[in-house]
C-alpha cells in the first residue's frame, strides 16, 4: 500500500519563514508506517512542492494541519477526495474541531496518532473490521452521524517511538537546523496555548539513553545545529541535567537550541551545563512586560525574573530569542512600546512580536467565542501575525499595526550596523530580513484591516 503524508503550507511568511523547521508529526508517523511495511513519502509544502503524480496515485493520503494551514489542508483534501482517495486528517486543529475537518476528510485522528493511525489504516485495509474499537478517531457513520470514538490515552513510554527518518521527506536538505524531540506535554497552563490540550499537562520524556542514541545517529550523518523542539526542554531540570552531563561525557560536539522558561536562571548548574554542552541560543516566551498581562496569561513569572534571566544567559554566552504576545485585555499601546524598548534596552538578540491568537482548543478561544469578540473564523489568519478578535483597550487595527511597527523598530538600521561592526553577518542578515518582512507586511495588510473594519464597522486605519 502506498501512503502519502502532506504537511500543508503556511498561508503567509514571517520573520523566520526563511528557516523552515518541519513539525515532527508527519515525519514520525511516516517512519512508523514505513517500519510496518508500507511505501511512504512525506511532503512538507513549506519545503517543496509535493510530487502530485505520486500523491494522486497513493492508496491513502494523510494530511497534517494546524489552525492557520487548515484551509490549505482542506483544499488539498477536497481535490484528492474527488479522485476517490481515502483522506485522513490529523494535527492540532482537526483534533479540536473534528466535525469541520470531516467535511473534507474521511477520518480524523485526534491527538497523538502514533498508535491510532496504524490501527486506522489496518481498518481501511480490512484487517480490523471493528472501527468502534479504534480510540482517538472521528468519522461519520453510514447515516452521516458524527462519531467521536473515545480519546486515546497519552503514550507513556516515548522510548518505543522510532527516530523520525527525514529521508522520507521529499526534497528535504538539512541546512543548519535539525529538529529533535525528547519530551511531550507541559506542566504549565498558559491560557492561550494548545499544548496541554493536545499533549497533556503531564510531562513525559524519553530516557537519556534513547535521546543519546538519536543524537549519535544525527550527528554521525548530518553536520547541523540541533533544535530540541520540546515545548519546554527544561521542565524537569533533573532529567535535563542528566542528559547534558551525558552529552558532555560522550564529548558530542554540536550546537543546539531549545525552548525554555525564565526559571532556568535560578539554576546556575543547569546554565553551565547548557553552555558546556553546546547551547548557543534559547527561545523564551517572555510574553509581556506588563505584570497584569503576565497574570492574565497565567505565566507564573515576573519582569524582574525576566531581567535576571537575560543577564544570566548572557553571562554564560547563550543568545536569546525572545517571544512576546500583544493583545491581552490589560494591554494598551503604551505596553506595546514599553515591550519594544525592553527588548532593545536589555539587548535581546532576536525577537518575535506576536498578536494574541485564540486558537481552537485553548481557554482563550472559548472565552472570545462565548463573548462574541471573534472577528471571523478565516483560519488562515490565525497565525499570530493577524488580529482576529476585538481587543479591549484599542482597536483591532491599532493592535495589528503597532505590533508590526514595534518589530520594525527592533530590527532597525541601528541593530543592523551594530552587528555589522562586529562582523556578525548572521544577525545582519536577520535584521535585513526582519526589516523587509515588516515592510512587506505593512504593505499587504491594508486590505485585511479594511475588511475587518467593515465587519465591525470600524473606521479604516490609514497606514503610514
């Protein structure tokens, strides 16, 4: 049986579109099916155009999508379904809105698909005649009734999973970033994040030896920087230290980055191990410099901790990619500008200023939906770069434009020349790309903002 996996492409570019990091779901599931004897190819549209001849001659097509890529995913599904190919859709968005996805697909895999998908394909092959026994799927019965089978329990032993085989991804060429996952879930509960509803609050992780086996495999074949894609790489500090000690003991030499929280600054041993094992950059969700907003987001951190974290990381030679989210009910224009100044004054190396987005499956989404504050459900705009709800203290247009302007002020000519003087051409390139991305976004956003003005009868904003 020939199976194609497609990861639908992003609807628009942003500051880091140049550095595509595939989501691991499609690659891992492709690997699992290949190990079961199927002929499998994975196509990641943000990397390259799929081989449509191969796809259209597949026995099953599996499509992975998040909210912002769902319209594209549905378009692909509709076209292939017309050709009589069974379509399975999975990922965060269909997991939370399976009834919508089933307008375009035959089956939805909700949540983790590592066990569910092979069982479902076995049913399609008629090896398993009882579809009601397959946990974690949604479908319509012969009468068109929506059936949501009971959820699949989260996998307890992540060591059972194979290494994702990127050779299955058509036209994939490792450049300078290679994704590695060592855990699932997050013990925190940020109200705008869908991680805990998708993967749970219980932090599950691979054993140190299992991670080392994958790292040995990666660095023996590919000379690339590794990005640990865990939602919080240091959630269990004891386990993280064990892993870093082992990397150092084996004298593995590679550069790596990961997503962490500000609480790492409270553990100097952890910081030293991170630096000694090759960590050159961390991605931190600072989110806001407004204490009220941090409380509203349920971040469990404060501005003093953020400042201390920045200092400690820089003392250990680790660069910082800071991520901030604008648009809480306590955010004003002044907060956006203070956040921009905070990032500049504390010399954060790179930033993303995102617009708060009510993603399906999150507490924030249901709050906005129930209060009637959603502007629309054009999912392609639910990407963190477009305003899709009515803020409390400013107009939607103001939040959208001020977020772009803040990023433009950060990636300024001063930023570019500062790094040029030190011959830091990587950050020069980031600065130039950031300026270009902001300029393009400001030019392209006029029609979108005018369209939401008509929806809410808000006076169109004049862009300057």
